[in-house]
C-alpha cells in the first residue's frame, strides 16, 4: 500500500480520509485485475474471438486471391454449372447416391 502522507507531517482527519479513499480505490483496481486474471473462461473466449477473426480474414483473403487469379471464362462456366446443379438438385443427389452405391459394392467385391 502507498503511504500518501509525507514523512514527519501530522495527519489530519481529512488527510487520513483521503488516504483511506485512495487506498480503497487502489485495492479495488488490484482486485479487478486479479479477478480478470483468474477468469479463464473469459480469457478463452477472448482468444477464440481473436483466432476466429484471423481465420475469417485469411479466408476472405484466400477467396479474393482465388477469384482474382481465376480467368473470367472459367468463372462464368462455374457459375453456370452451379446454377444448373441447383435447378436439378434431385438429379445431382440421385447421381451422387448411385455413384456411392457402385463404389461401395465394388469395394466389397474386391475392386473388380
């Protein structure tokens, strides 16, 4: 604790009250700092928020770089393929299911 009164000086009641108030305030700050250090959940959440933001920033950067490096004709064809797949979602799902079935049966039979 800090001694806010100069040495050799008589302490008046007002000076003692001020010293007690300052000491209580300093103690309050110390307790808050210790509580923050002990709050593992809050520290983990804060770290997770930082990492989440870094991942999002990296993903946006990667997406931007990929988009910028992909030639326009390829992007147009990919967009058309996505649109067609969305319109024919049932057929796409059926095709994937059939392919999966064939691969599973083939694997069970020893890859013939």
